């Protein structure tokens, strides 16, 4: 099949060229014939070939996967939806989703963003719609109200051409490309499809379900020391952190900058926090641990931070406007007391909104989507995750926006590479035909 161009005799530029053509012929013929073959793909991965062959098979730039990372599920030849097919769909409307949308829209990829209809308990715009002043988002030196900031994000997405849909995505199939998804209430209908997906569904703070909790949520109760610690209602006021893990240790230490006293309510007689975090908390000169005792309250001039072991909160109380007291109980003695604080900070974990993808993407023990370190690439190729849904550490608007930007750039690069790959295959085919002449 392959024409033999080898010419015996002394080496000349023509002979050299002919050798080269011959090699290229062999290479391209094989690649063209088998570039879509899974067996050859595996073989090519096993035996190193020139960089060109890798690019031909679009293996280039695929981020390295951590050990034990789930293999891509994508295998497919699913037809595009006749209802709506897009190059990229973004699920979620917090800072991560909208930042991704701005970048993708400006790159002419016509993103579709599902902002949800009270999805995961949040209005479109996400967690920041539930707060008042945001003082740490760069660009707003005098602060900005959370809902107003998210309205600006939305306006900016739309300005560049993002299609924002006020519906919730209730089901998604990531087993083959294009990916198929369904809107809430339309699960029985033909799905819509997308070549790539950005999951930016966020997370929500776990609650205790205490009496009075709903009334004083965000009116004294907070789940983010970094976000709220500095606000006037907490400054120089007695505060309490509820929890015994790493977050609790970190939040309590952070709050000592602001509160007049910081109590830590630990359900057990030891901290669950990692050794290093526990040590940091216990070695804090401002901490005195009053084990198994209630004698610290109320007016014995407690030190700035006090760990209350075996203690849980039972009720949030206040003046109807702001919280000013916690009822607490010692779980060993069942003794109940008042703890006059203005700010209980919940540090009992967050719930990432991963229900629709949990069985399809690799998640960690707490349900957060696992991404390849330094990227937003999930365990399925062409599915990216940004924002709090993949970040249990920082959980800030700015870090969410940053990862939304990363996801957009990664989508853009992947789609461009795939397009280039197709072009490259076509070009190779014509080159091959030409070389037969
Ligand atoms: C009360 C409060 C105050 C805060 N204050 C600050 C602060 O001052 N500074 C700061 O930096 N950070 C603050 N944060 C943290 C910050 O809000 C989050 O880190 C950030 O909003 C996370 O953004 P995200 O894009 O990951 O998603 P989120 O903001 O969580 O938004 C996700 C959105 O996606 C939607 N959604 C979920 N599932 C679906 C679905 N299936 N289909 C369609 N839509 C879906 C949700 O309805 C939600 O609107 C605060 C958080 C809270 C709760």
C-alpha cells in the first residue's frame, strides 16, 4: 500500500527527502487509519512516539492525573441534542460560574449558564446573596452588599453574550460525550447536550437545627470567621466557635483578633483537629482549657479563648433582632447554662452541592469534587469543577472567581486542541493522498 520511495545510491538531498517522505507516509498512514482506534491509542501511550503523533491523538497537554484517579468515563458517540447543544455549559451562578462565563463568552464560546431556581437552597447568585456587606472582595474599597455584587457578576456575564437560564439542572450523564443533562421537571424529555461542562454548584454550611437558629442565622450566627469576624456586631464582643476539627481550631484562632473572648464548644473531651492544628490552638497563650467544668461562666474573667469540653449548644437566643445568648449543655452531666455571646461561629463543615455528579466524578470523603492539583480538571475529561464545590480550604468569593477563570481557560484550551486535532487529521489525510501521487 505504501509506495516505496527508497532510492539506492549515494545520499543526496533528494534521497534524504525521499526517505523522509517515506517515514512520514508510514507514520501518517498508520495514524490516519488508526487514530480513532482505542487499541492504537493505548499502544501509542505505551510506546513513546514523536511529539507529532501525540498531538495527532490529542493527548497533548492532558494534565497528569494523581495516582488512583478514576479513568475517564468518556467513550462516546452520543448524538447532539436537537433541543440545545452548546460547546460549554456552566452549572451554578456564584462567583465561580459567572467568572467562567465572562471568560468563555469573551472567547466566543457562547456559554450557557444555569443559575438554578433556588437550587441547593440558594437564590441565583449563590451564597453571597445571603449576606450583607462584603468587605474583602477586591475592587470595592468601601465594601459592597452581597446581592449587589452578584448582580454585577450576572450583568457582566450577560454583557458578553452568556445565555443565563433560571432553571436547575437536576440530572446529568457524564458517561459519554457530548454530555447529556436535564432541567428540573423535564427529566423525561429529550436531554440537552454540551461538549464540556463546568460544575460550579457551590456548597452550604452545615447547620445544627437548634431552636432559634433560623431566626438568628446571619444575625449573629455565622459560618465564616474570615468573612464576618471583622464586622462591627462581633468586634470586642464575646464569641463562640462550635466544632472540634481543623476548621474550628483555625476559626477560633482567627477570631481572637476581634472578639473580647472566644469560646470553643467541643462536643467530646478531645479535639478532632489534626495534631498540628490542635497543638497550635492549645499552645495559644490566650487559651486556657477548663476541662469538664462549667465554673468559668459567667463572670470569672475568662481568658480570651476558652475551650469548653463535652459541651453542645441547645438554643440560640436574642432580642428578636440580633443574637446575644447561647444555651449550652454539658453532655456528661446534662447541666444546662447560658453563654452570653454575640456570635456563635459554626465550624461543623460544609455540604458541597455534588448530588447530581457524586456517582460519576471522583469526590473525597466529604463529597467535594477532586480535581487534578493545580487545575480544575475532574476525573472525567472535559468536565471541570470550580468554586466551593471543589474547595474545602479557602471557601472565599475571590478564590471561587479565580478557579472559575481557570476552568474557562482550561475549557477553551481543550476545545481548541480538539478542533486542531480534527483539522490535523484532515490535513494529514490530504498530505497522505498527495504523497501517493
Ligand atoms: C453568609 C455568607 C457570607 C459570606 N461572606 C463572604 C465574604 O464576605 N467574602 C468572601 O470572600 N466570601 C464570603 N462568603 C463565601 C462565598 O460566598 C463563597 O465562597 C462563594 O460564594 C462560593 O462561590 P461558588 O461560585 O463556588 O458558589 P455559590 O456561591 O455557592 O453559588 C452556587 C450557585 O449555584 C446554584 N446551583 C447549585 N446547584 C445547581 C444546579 N444543579 N443547577 C443550577 N444551579 C445550581 C446555587 O443555587 C447557587 O446559586 C460568604 C458565604 C456566606 C454563606
